[in-house]
């Protein structure tokens, strides 16, 4: 089953120095019937003006994942940062575990920056805070679903949950298939372009929850950038989030 959420249905917030689309309940925005998808608690499409800094703020028991869409992503924290700026196509994971402060910033004084922020609920409470990040090239993700984050680590950034993140730059009519395990679901977001998810057409800013299928086939309707987050739909919440999902 494919459930489409169109771009205009996502919460749009403009803070002047930032603008964002929030797909689930977040901060002051409350949508009780749409506050998570399996182990994914947050999915935000964020934009920062040149030189903007999101002030240091605390979290705990979150795997904070970032995919850089455009510009130069900067990061600071109280457990080992700052880290060098990341270009488009890069990913980062910050384990906030037992508690940490972190900050996102636009490392450019001249160009805007856009990034996808995802919160995954971890499988273990009170993990030691830490950061891992990796740069992937445009060629790496061209005409394929490139796995960039997963629980296995190694060639991908490690996340402390049975979840994965895949990104793609697809040419017109290029088709990719993502297999699904039992009690799992992908969340697909069209960053730019258009695509067909089985028989459903989606465009820029549209997202889809996919459940109860053995696989998902995606066909690009033109040059298309997208991200797919594969999460367990049933899991045990831990730590700070236990009892609040």
C-alpha cells in the first residue's frame, strides 16, 4: 500500500534565516495522527540563508541523520566538533544517546544551504554521543539507489537501529527497485523532479509511506533526486522516547 502526502500538506515554517518543511509533528507543530513512521520520528527539509547558524541545542536518545542537498553543511557539538563542511551528497549521523548539544550551520557566507534532517529512534538507550560522516559523489548516486546509512557500518555510515537511508539521482525513465522485509516500510521523498511509485505519480516535495509490499519499484519521469528511508514498523522504543510514540 502506498500513501501519498503531497508537498502542500507538509508544515511550512519560515523563520527568516531558515525555512523548513516538517513532515511530522515537530517543535511547536503538532499533528497527533502523523507524528512518526515506524522508527523514524522526524523528517524535515531545511534551508538556511548564507552564514546562518542554528544555535546549539540539546537532545537525547536520537540518531540524528543529515543528507546534504545543496550548499555547504557545517556542524558543531560539545562532544568533539566542529567538523569540516560537507558538500552536497554527503551524509552525517550524530548519536545523541545519553545527551549532547549540537548545531547545524551554513558554512558559506554567500550561498544558501539545504539539508534533509531525519531522526531515527535507536535500538539501545543512553549510547555514548558521537558523530560519523561521509562524502558521496554525484556519480556514486547516479541512476541507482545508493545505500549511504545502515546498521552494518563499514562502507556506509552506521546507525544504531535496523534502518537504512538510500539516495538517488535518476535520469528520465530510469527504474530502480527496493526490496522490503517483513514489517518494514520505506518513506520516499522526491527532493526534485517527478517519479512513478508503482502506479502513483509523485513530484517535487511529495512523500510516500509504503507498507505491506514485497518490493517498491520507482521510475523517474525526468531528472529526479530522491531519498528513501527504510525503517522497521514495529520496534521497542527506548530511553527518552519510551512511552511517547
